[in-house]
C-alpha cells in the first residue's frame, strides 16, 4: 500500500480500530500554504469557473458526462438525510425516514419552492415503480452509513453538507465530500459505492486537502476514511503535513489534466 495510506478489510472491529484510533493531532495549513495553492491553480488556464474534487482526481481529469438524476445519483442525498432524520430527537425507522425525505421534496415541488432540474422536480415526474426503486437505493445507502456509524465509540453526526473552498484568484472551487463526521470533525468518513479504483488513494488525499483548506482555521481532519461496503474495503489517510501536501498536488494535477483535455467541470 502507498505510503501514508492504511488499508483494512471491512468489519465492525476494523472500522472501530480505524475511526477511534485516529492520531491526536492534525496538520494546520498556513497563509503561505493557501497562497502557494492559489498560485499553482491560478497558473492553470481555464475559460470558466471550475470545480475539482476526488471524482475528477480519480478519473485523471477526464471530461464529465452531462449530469442526470438516477436512483444511484439520488441515494446519497436521500440516504444521508434519512439517517439524520432517523437519529434526531424524534427518531423513525430508516425506511420511513427515506419516505419522509421524498415526501418533503415532493411537497416543495407542489408548493412551487423547487427549481427546475432539482432532485425534487425529478422525483415529481417518476412513476410509482421508479420511486420505489429510488427509495430502495436510498435505504440501502442509509443502512450502510448507519453500519459505519455504530462501529465507533465516539459521538458522530451525518454531515449537513460537503466542504467547499473557493481558491482566491484561481476561478476554482475545491470540494470534499463528507458523509459522517466523528467527534468535532477529527475524523471524516466517506461511504463509497462499487469497487475502489487504483487511484482511490489519490482521491482520498484530495478530499483531505480540500477539507483542510475549507476549514476556517486550516485544521486538517486527523483522519479521512473511505469505506467501500460492496468491496469490503476500508482505506484511510491521516491529516499529516505530507498527506495534505500530496492532496494539494493531486488537485493541481487534476486541474492541469482537465485543461489539457479541452474542457472544464462546471461548478
């Protein structure tokens, strides 16, 4: 395994070991670090604002296909929202929580408070059989995330949003996906579908770096964890100076590759 990355076979005990055994401290980026990253990204030409994330890093900057809603695309939003709802002060079963998430989005559409192209607008035009498939996918996602959460002895919460960092004078936004936040943000967990690519380690470092720069105080999560239930794999990277800098480099390389391929990923 590449230096700085930790690979484990997925099990409740391994999850507990990886999440609860994070280092006691993480790297803190300085103003000089921020200026250096901005200079490097600002030197990569772009004709529009771009967004760079682990998805782009893992695919070597290849052009994105036009986005469209599918059950697979909707499951993370609905599943995360359902787990948050299921563990609130008024808990409900995950299946009911997913149904409530969908109902809330449909109510927004009916009230004219949902924009065209949104998840709610897409759901409003689905056949009942399609909605059942969407619900099943979201329940599966929420269940997988709940299985990760219960493995840790620490307090945890479902992330309310991904982390974003607008790089000054570089027409670039960095995005770090976050599904589960453990403690005060010391450990961040991403649930991943399918099988990890060979570039999964680079993607995890990209998430780590983006989350670090997005933090107002520049504090790196002490550990960033990727969980692939379908593959039975856990991959983790610690928030060290070396790993954060490596994450910055792969983000810049993704911007360069994207530029050379002749297109941009719109924000």
